[in-house]
C-alpha cells in the first residue's frame, strides 16, 4: 500500500514540476527540489487531494516535514475514505 | 485551454503547458501590472497561459500582497519604470471595508457606498494620470452568506444589495470612461456558482479570494478582454446547416420536415440557436454558411416560415460538395479578412477535424450534436467574439459587407476598371484626427493586418497623444460611394522631424482596396507636408506574414527605394511644387 502511494505521489511531483526525472523518497524535503516553494506547495497539495480524493484539514499540509510524513497522512486519509 | 476547460488540469500542469505554448510563436509582448487585494500568484500564472495561447507574451509587475491601493495611489518608481500597457486591479468582495451595519440609517448606508466607490474612483483617476494605460478592474461577486436571508438583496443594509449598488457604480464609470474595462466576476461567479467560486479553506490558508477551480475561469475571462483590446477577437462565424442551424438534413427530409420553430423541443432548441446567432450579427459579427448541400436546397431552409435567419443575413454562402476547408479558406478571402478571424460551427466531428487539420488558425469549438444547447453555450463561454465597444461601425458592418457584394457584382458590368471606379461616385473625407473618430482609429490600428505598412499598434491613449502633438501629421480617411458609406477606413500617422516627415503608420481596411483611396490619402499627405514646408517624405515597410500586398505600395506612389534590411524597406519621396494629384476618381473633402 505504501509503495502505491509513493508511486502516485511521485507522478504528481513530476507533473507539477514538469520534470520526468524527479525521484522522491520518504526523506525528500522542499530543500531537495529547487522549485518547491510555497506556491508549488499549494499546487502539490491540491493535486494530491484530487488524485487521492481526500481533503487535508486547514493547515495540516503546512506542518509536514518531509515526503514520508506526507505519504503517511495521505495513507491515513485514503484508508479512512474507503470505509 | 479552450472552453470547456479542466481547471484542475490547467493548475496542475501549468509548467508544462507554458513550456509547450512558448514554442508556438510569434508573440506580441505586453506589460501587465497586477495590483492585488489578495493573493495573485496563480492568477498571474494562469493568465499568462491564456495570453500565450492567444499569441500575447506578457511581462508582469505584481504588487506585494494586498497593496493594490498603496502601489497604485502613491509614488511608485518601480511601477513607473515598468511602464505598463495594462493595469489589472484584482480586488474582490474580501476588500470591501465598510459594509452597512444593521443599525445604519439609509443615509449612512449611502455614505458608506459613496465612500467605498470613491476610494476606487480615486485610484482609477490617479492611475490614469500617472500611467495613462488601459485599466482592467474586477467588479464584485456576491457574498457567500446572507445574514438577512432574502432581504439581503432588497434591504439597503443587506450585503448583497450593497454590492449590487457598488457594481452599478462601477458599470456607470465604465460606460463613461475610455480605456477602462470591467472584468465581470459578478457574472463568472454566478456562472460557476458561488459555492464553487468560494473556498474558505483556500482563503484562510493562502489568502486567495477565489477557489482553485475559479482561477482559470477568471484568467480566461480577463485574457479575452485583453485580446479583444489588442484586436484579436474573432470577426466571423461560419456555420454548417443540417443539424447545426436546423434539425434534420434538408436534402433528405425536405423543407417541411426540418426542425425549426416551436412545434417540438428539438425545433425550439435550434430556434434558440438561430436567435443567438442573429443577435451576434446585429452587434457586428459577420455570418457565413459552409454546408455540404445543393445551393438551392441550402437556401430553401431559410424560406421555412419559422426560420429566424434569412439568406441575406450571411455575407458569404457556400453550399456545394467541395471539402469544407477549401470553402472556408475561400470565405475568408472573399470577404477579405484573415483566416484567423473565423470560427466554424459544425455538428459533424469529421467535418470539424478536416478543418482543424487543414486550417489550424480557424477556431473550431467542440460541440455536441446530442445537445443543441451546447452550440450556443460553447460559443458564449469561449468568448471568442469578445467586443471592447460597440461602435456605429459594428452596427452597420453586415450592411457594409452586403453593399460591397453589390459593388462587386456592379463591377462585372464594366469593361474598363477605370470606368467602374468613376461610376461609383466616390467621395472621401480625409482630415486630421478628431475626437469622435479616435476609438475607431485605435480599433483600425489594432485590427488591420494586410494593408498595414508598419503594423504599429496603438492604444487609445497613444492615439490621443499623437492627435494632440504638433510634431505629428495625422489623417483619417472616410470613404463613401453611391452604394453606401464605408465609414473611417484608413489611418496615416506621420512624425515630423525638421524638413522630413516619417510615416510611422499607414493602414487601410481591405474592404476599400484598389479604389484609389491609397492615392487620395497620399495626395493629402503631400498637401499637408507642403503646407508645413516639409520637403521629404520617408516611408517604411516592415514585412510580416500578412502584409505582402503593400510591399510595393511606395514604389507605385513614386517613392525611391533607399534602404533594404532583409525584407524590410525604406523609401523616400522628395516633394516639389509640381506635384500632381494621383487620385483620379474620388472627390475629397468637398461635402464635409
């Protein structure tokens, strides 16, 4: 389950940054991707919400420290959704 | 990027969309200052995409967060040196400061309304005085809650009522002010629904005054206004007939069986579409037919008693069995407008594809034959015919084109072209710019592509400046003949430096090509130049993809070629007192 989410998240990153060569892992942070500024963050958040059909709570996406935490949160919401 | 667009996709893939749009030139460059009352980042980014798609490459100035008032009102060296062509004020309902309070009297509410409006008006006047460029201003969307319920719209203390009154004042200012346009978000928010326009979490988290989904809707609308101002709106609607203007196939079903009128829901839907098309025609859009039918059958469809349109409503009528892209190409050349000014509506996806593949500059919207309503809806929401004003010229345009067809068939009766010209009884008014024609003159500088020597575009402010500048000789040309009045059809702008006049702009509507108007304008340039002791006229030709018809104009008028740079040329004409008028058939400035 974790791997599927990572693959999907990576695809979103590649679309948003228009860069097919991007590879992310649990430790990736905004300092690892040059164009990942606050504006790109909004694009990522909305794209992820649409892709997984979930909603981040107000401010939730802003406290994530790395991609790993992002994936954990997505997984939690995604599973909750299917119930 | 064409209506209906996928907002989420555009936002997500904005970088790759931008990359691929940038590969498709050519672009005209424009500077746009965005003064925001809320976050503007993606509004700017998506606006850029829609502008690039329309051949406009924007350079932006963006105010700091919510500093639209300070940035616009007070001294701003950065904005001054940016020297914008457009200033877009992105304010919304979030920026309204003093809403009515439930305890306010009518007089207090009126005062608050006046004060809110004056703040904006003051800003607009200051911007005009300092930057003298086009201003684009959002009006206000309705609020997302109604404290007074339905009374919110009628009670003076209701926010909805307050906003509608404010919008009314904005509209009045727009009616009276040149170079000022409303970006109607009041309409857009209603169209996609207030529930979709607003996103409170998006506001609280990122201070966007509209939702993610609404951003492309606003940007698309704003881009349509900008492209209209730059003369890039479409001019002609080409229509198929069977299952497009009526239900059924007239060749097979016969006149009595086609569906038009009020008898059935399908007939009503087509009638509504014909009514929509007729209204477009009335405000200046040219109509043409391109149908696979025998000509008599095709025309017959309009003799149906319930037909809203008639054959006379069309300036070109092609009904034959030739491929449609060939017909459409011919339509453009018959009525003398660029192929990129056409929109083609056809219910048949195969026909649409042939045109899309062969004529990439024609706009061919995707419509759904199962939903006749989609024909009108797609045309309307796409905004391809966005006007910036409705001029007298627009109202008589179709008539003018009809008159032109009459002239053309009249021509066939003459043996010599000179006899034909002489029989037209042409008269022209060629004088320096006057206020009443400045908007039309501006429109011409932006729309003329073929008979245009330098393709220099002007905004209304620039035309006003040139008209008031004693170092310029300006001429407009208005041509009439026994068939009708063509209105203002030609513009010349010359800059005087010492004893030389440099023709910076010379353009003419293709409607009046080869009537001698070119010669008549030149005679007047010479006359004005002689009055001012000018001895040399310098002409410039800058080649574009569309203006090869005037490459040799200066040579024909008697100029000498003095310089060539690639395909651009510079010409010189020494004026002497023995100049003989070259125009032989037009009576100039006698009736006015």
